[in-house]
C-alpha cells in the first residue's frame, strides 16, 4: 500500500509541470491573444492596462501589444493597442500593423 502511494505521488509530481501555463519568452513582444493562448495572463493584462489608463475590454486585451520580461521572468508590460496585432510566428516578435 505504501509503495503504491509513493508511486502515485511521484507520478503526480512528475506530471504537474505539464499542467502549468507556459510563460512568455523574455524579450519578445506578444499580442494579447497570444498571451491568452499561452496561459493565465488575463488578470495581469487587465491590471497592466488599468495601470496605464488603457482600455480593458475584450477587444483591447486581445489586440494590445505587450512586452515580455519587463520586471521579471514572464512578466508583461503594456505597449499599445493595435488596429491589427499580427502574430510574428514562433520565437519572433508580434507587432502592430498600421491600418
């Protein structure tokens, strides 16, 4: 019984990192919709937009551009809200396209 419990605990501990959200990569710019795909950034995005007086509605969160790594690993900073926020691809900066 003890061995089974120890094995179960070991399996849970080994798999728990897989359930965590992925952090953004420091030094890259992200559209809000990509941050939301990566993990639980919504509350941080709302707080960051509020801090700078930017809108916090769904559209603004999705199409805002954020910088990753400002203030620490995985932290974000609001840059601007785009007319069109473009996914730059894996490992590359997202960016605003001028309308």
